[in-house]
């Protein structure tokens, strides 16, 4: 098939690489414009644009994919289908209808669960044991189109959003391949309608989603640490008995079902952190402006002792 690939973020890159090495032809890659980022606010290309340059693919940077002039430009490519992955713009019907087989999307959840911008993080935060990807037909409603293919995988007990997204992006290549194999006589199947009674939402993460509140249970805190890594990060403030204070991001931790007998946020005699119920066993964390380090390295470097505290950084 002749394909237009619409993608921007890291989640889309493995599927783009798969397409390059497949029998299918990439007519063009459409991605978001370069954006300022970092302290210097220099313009940075999207991960998809960077990969496309390596593969020597034609790239269209587009701020409004639904602009009539751009829709007509894509129509002239005479592609069979649009593949949309981690793109960042809604694809309206005029653009979808450019392609005889319309557009399909690869989404990082088992739809209809976790519709929205942050499906992997929301699934981990909710304590889900299973994740997956879905290839579905795009419609006007967000992530609501008929399902063509799904692939499932178990979520490891220590897996972070960063790690699970990495895995799912590669599982997605197999799902896209399976969807293409459904393409017969120049037509894709209609797909299976989603059960609207099973819909859950996965709204975009905000910085405040990472704020740790130690009145929560240790299990909930551990899930938040895993789900918020690497962005926005599970953030709090470390305050020593002697008055030292610094912001830290906890990258990995596990729950211990033993109540500490001290107030939430307090470092215990065995150097865990008291929670609303149970205690939090920190494995790794990142002090502000520093590299990720083990809890043992942090304890040794700061001389952490019982009675030190971890506090919420705000609402």
C-alpha cells in the first residue's frame, strides 16, 4: 500500500522504522512543526522528523493538518491510507476522506479503556495489570472508532510509564502489520464498534499530577512514582532534621505493608518513608538539577536519618 504517515512523538518512531523496511511505500511523513525547547528555547524537530531525516523521507511540517490547502496537497499524493500515531492534532473528515481506506490510529491502550492523551500513565496509576495497543479507524470523536486489531501484554510490577511505552511502541509494529493484512480488494474491514459502557478516560498529564501526598497509601504512592516517570515526575521536598531542604523526584519505589507508627512522610528507623498506610521503600530518585541515583547513594550523600521528612511540594 501507499501510505501517508502522520506522527510526531517517540511512540510513533518504531512504527515508522517498521514501515520503511516493509513492502509498503511511504508517500510522505506529516509531523508537527519544530518547537522551542530547553533552557535556550532552541527549535527542536519532532522525534518523527528526526527519524525521517535519517531515512531520507519526504517530511511535511504542518501546524494545521486540516487546512483545506494542505488537505488538497495530501490528496495529490494519491495514497491509499493514512497511518496516525502520536501525532498531536485531530484529523477531521475532509482529511480522512483523502484516502480510499481513510485513516487508522495506533493507540497505547486496550480501547475503549483509557481514551485520551496519557493512556499508559493512567493505566499504571490505576493499578492495571494488563496493557496493550489498539489499531482503530479514526472518527470525529476522540479514540472512539471501530477496532481493527488489538495486542495485549502484562504490566510488570516495577514497570514505569517510560518503560511500558517503549515496549508498547514496538508491540504496535505487529499490530499495524496485522491491520494491513486485513486490507483486501483495496478495502479495510469496518471494524468492531467499541462498547461505550466500558470507556475510561486518560487526560493529558499536568505538572501537579506528579505531586506526592504522603497521606495516601504506600501502594498508591508507589503507583504514582512509576506512572509519572519520566514526566512530570513524582515530586516532593526532602527536609532533614538539621533543616536541609531540596526538591527530589522519586523514580522508583515499592510499597511495604507495615505501618511505621510515625506521621506520613517521616523517614523510619529502617529508612523507609511512612505513608497513610504502609511505608514506601524508595529505590531511586533524582535531586533537582542532578542525575538519577540510588536511594542508598542519596542516603549516604545526605546522611539521611530517621525523623527526616518528605513533604508535598504544593497543590
